[in-house]
């Protein structure tokens, strides 16, 4: 069984102006898997990636990195990177 490297549980992002970019997004990433995120313009794809990269913080939900619940410190601890696979593995 492959190790779960990153898990997002019920991630929601609401901006200060009330716009909901993501609502209850849950996904897990296991070592060696390849994922793609698709959707219409304004669907929240870029916001979700910014949350994963640590550029944005979620308004609600949990980020579990290698088994550790780290949503509160995720933004402070993640480097800004175009490629997150090398920083997560």
C-alpha cells in the first residue's frame, strides 16, 4: 500500500468579500500518483493549488502532511514552488 503524503479534508476557502472559492474539497495524494485538477473558469482550481503550495490558507478544513495535521501552520511552513512534488516527498 502506498504512503499518503498529503491529504486535504473538507477544505473551504472564503475570501474577505464573501466569494467562496472552494467548498468542502477532500483529496489525498499518495506517493507516486499523478493528479490533475480540471474545471471551468472561476471554479477554484488556482485557489486550491495556492492552498496546497502554502500561498493561501484555507478558511476551514484540515491539511494532513505525512500523517501530521498541519493546517494551522501550513502557510508558514511551505515554500513557494511551481512544483510541489519534490517538497512533499
